[in-house]
């Protein structure tokens, strides 16, 4: 017998779920298109089962900081168990908070210090102002949405805010 550690993509496809996961094909695009880098400070809102958190932590390393915010305590607990199981312990760059992004993030003292923000939620447009307040100049905001209606609303609201460059959209099929 030959026993090997699973690839992260294999692990996330089979780990316990409370919510739908960000699939590996999408996590790769989020990291690449969001220009997420080693040492970055990243805010992730909508942690779900923790699949994207694992990819983000692999990317930012121990010198970065991942602040994950989840509205539902039961999802936050599942995500914490999944991520801790993958790394074998709590990743030193990771912190998890429960509550609404717009309520929690301002209490963390990160105004103008967030390099990247990833929103995986039903109404990401409701959090444009907290993104504006938290992102460093040149910071990147990503919204992971499931429908063209959500995409359209997000683009329209980003344009109306006049605080971001022209939004880019993409999708992938595997």
C-alpha cells in the first residue's frame, strides 16, 4: 500500500459541509484574478465550509493575515473544523469572526489596511462602503456571485460608488 496526503482539491471536495463550497476551479481564479499574494491581509466574508479559506491561507502563508467573517455560527464552526483538520492545527495567520461583515469589520481596527477582500454572499453590494473604508489604496474587491442578476447589481453599485475602477467579470466552466 502507498498512502499519500490528499491534494487540497481532493480534500475540499470530500470534507464535511454546512454550506456549498467554493470549488477548486473557482478558488484558483479568485486567487489569480484577485492578485492575492504571500503576506497579504485578506478579508473573506461568507466562509461557508472553509474551502476558500484553505486556499487563501495556502497563498498568503504565515506572514499574511486572513480575517474570515461568517454570519452563521454553525457554518463558522464547520469551517473552523475543516480548516484546522487540513492544517493539523489552527493556522497562525487565520482568525474567524461571527456576525455581519458591516458590523464586525469596523471593530477590528483595519481601516485602510486590507489588501484584498473576497465577498461570497447573497448581497455583496450591501458591503461596498465597508470595503471602501477597509481597503488600502489600490486594494482589490472580489465578489463571488452565482447569478447574472447578482453580477449586474454588483457592477451597477460599484460604478455608482465612484470609488472603484471599472469592474471586471468572468466565469468558467469545467
